[in-house]
C-alpha cells in the first residue's frame, strides 16, 4: 500500500509548521505520473512538470547518522547495507529508492587521477581529490606521462569491475551518455584552485596544452569505460562547479574548446544528449555555454531561470530552487520558488523542477514532501485542479 501524507493549504501553514507530517500525496501515483512527465521536457501534453530529487551521499551520511564515513567508502558490504537501509526509509517517506544497491567494485580510477590527483578520505567527510602539482614543471612532467599512458591499464589497475549498468552481450552495444567533471573543476583538482588560476595567467602555453590533452583523454576515457560496460558512448554531460571562477575570456580560451572537442566526438548530432551542471554563480558564462546547444542544464541558485531561458531557448532547465531554501526556509518559500520558476519558464514546458545543485545534508523528509506537493499542485498542464485529483 502506498504511504499517504497530508499537506496543508496556504491557510494552514502555521498548523503544518507545528505538525510537519501533514503533506498529502499518493506516493505511488505521484512517481508513476512523474515518469510520464520526464519523457519530453518541452511538451505540455503531460499532467505537470517533472521533478527530480537529487539526494546524494552527503545527505545519506547525515540522514543515517553513519558512524564511520571511512568504513562507508572502503567497505563495500557496509556501504550497500547503508544504502539499502536509507532506500527503505526514503521509499517509506517519499516513495523512491535513490541510492545504488549495486556498485562497480573496485572503482575505476578517475580522470583527475589520470592527471596525478589522489583521493583523500578522512573520518567525517567524503572522498576528496588532492593535487600532486606544485609547479608548472610538475604539470609538464605529468602531461608527458599521460601522453604515453595506456589509459585502460591505468583506469583498471585494480581490476575491471562488474558494472551494474553494463549492457548484456545480446544488446549489441547500445548508445549510452557518459559524464565527467568539467575542465575547470578537473583543472583545480589537478593543480589546486589558486595554482590553476595563476597558471592560466602566467603559463598560457602550458595550460593550452593541458586543456587540449584533457579533451583528448576525456574522449579516450569515455571509450575505455564504455567498452567495459558493453555500450557505445553517445551523449555527454559535464559537472563543472568551478567554472564560475573563470572570467568569460579565460573560459572562452581554455575551457570552451574542451567542451567543443568532446561534444564533436561523443555528441555530434543535434539530438544527442548534451548536459552541463555547475551549481555556482556562473551567469557570466551563459552566452558562451549557449553556443553548445545543451539539451539540459542545472545551474547555481543565484542564476535565474528566466536568464537561462533568454540565452538557451531550447534547453531544458533543471532547477532552480535554492538548496538552502529547501533545507532551511519556511514552507511558503519552498512553494514560492517552485511557483516562481514554473511561472517564469515552465508554462510552455522546458522545466524539470529540482534544486540548483544537490539536496543539502540535513534536509528533512517533511521538506521534500512539501517540495513534491508544490510541484503536484502548482505546475500542472492537464487542467485539473489539485482538489479534484484522486487521492
């Protein structure tokens, strides 16, 4: 049986604050409807706008009060058990199981590790990439090594894992989009944030080489991973929070060519998936990113949906509710931001309601249900009033 919760109308907000389990949703029906709504972002031939609840490991560690984060990341059985327990809780409260219950193990080396970064893990935190580069000479030495590296041997030096999302042999290598962190974020992990920015100014020739090599290795890396999964790499998404640190001139010179190269090789057709996530204040880069005809974007909470739409009329906007609004603000503010974005860019389709970045740790299920309730009530295309819908 689906869990049913109730939510107050606006006149009952004070009561809801005192009794936060009041949000009424038929969770099974909600997510069945949501699957239909995700199928075509720009269509209005669907019940309502879709929603994505992007909870991540930071949220899980807080919600489950995981006693050892080191054990969570190093002990696969322990991690999967925590994921299952958290999924059980999420399914009961909001109707989804968002965390993987099968994980590729041992994990492949990341593209940042190809360029010399190493992972640090300390109790109470999540894995963090630390740079090995201290001087521009260090970076040149690493690039010389990367140019002659057998990438597959390095990426799978601990063994080729059984990928949970691998295609069965009879599937014939179906197309599958690939993802990585974006060039600015990779650069800060490889060089360190301040050094990366200084290098762009002080050593442009070496940094030109770095970004050209990164673009080539991102494509090669995608093929290495795709081969192990039995799929064809087609479509690409960048996760580039640190792009906000670059001026338009620096981004245009060093990072935009990386996107162009990768998209040309892995998403060459007009209908191929092209995605950019940057949960930072990167409004100043919108005109440059608009040239890449992105399929969907998820930008930072200071970037207004209406401004994204001005630059990207054919791009599906995933956003733009501020994560801290969802975690900390009164219910009225959560509902207000959902309505703001739908009124601005969603009435003709083109909006998937989600947070501008991931859901922050400490966000309660009550607030997530309120978020869902706001989408259910205020982003409809089917002409039905909320009160007329079956419970």
